[in-house]
C-alpha cells in the first residue's frame, strides 16, 4: 500500500470514490513548510487549480489515503487531466508528529490565476467531511468568498 496526500478536489470523498474506488482514508496530516497557490493549467477546469510549493512558515492540510498501485495510477491519470504531475518531494506529518512518505500532485509551470469556484467547493466539501483544522477550512472559505466577490 502507498500513501496518497489529497489536498486538491480529490479530498472530496465523492471525488476519490469515483476515481479510486476502495481508497481508504488513513488520517489527517499537513505538509510542513509548504504553501498552496492557484495556478492556471490546460486541464479540464476553467480557472486555476491548487498546487503546493515549498515555503517556510506555512503548511498545507489534507487527508492521507492508503491506496494500491492500481488506485494510485488512476489518481495519477485523473490529476494529469487536471494538469498536475505526481511528486514524492514532501512528507506528511500527522497531529502527533509522525511523518509519512506520500505521493501528491503539483502543477509545474502554471501561471498565477483566480481559482475555479466549483473546484473550491469540492475542496471545501472534503475539508469538512474529514474534519480538517478549522483554520484551514476558513482559509478555503475565504478564498471561495473572494472568488464570489470578484
């Protein structure tokens, strides 16, 4: 089994069940010393989608799933359609401080842009479902609200 870190729309339980049926939620964790940005891609979503970059003093929260090689390949294919590539450059840390080697997905070479409203809704649904830290959920809600006001 591999560990997959979901911070994108794949954190939505309906999305991950559609793409990788049987993927098993393992725990809530964060990628320390990282920041989430929104980058425009040639993917299927109009507007920008999230990516993770290294940045001291920040964290990106998400959910870690246990997945088979077949499930991870399906997630890789779905994320590729959205303009992301897999990376193992980050370790996820749970609330007790334990580190996990994870695969996650990032945008390479995108350009800064406004996020896609529907995409943010999927992210927020997943954050609420898995009960991510309130501060992180409020961050997503603020981005969503800013998107609605723009």
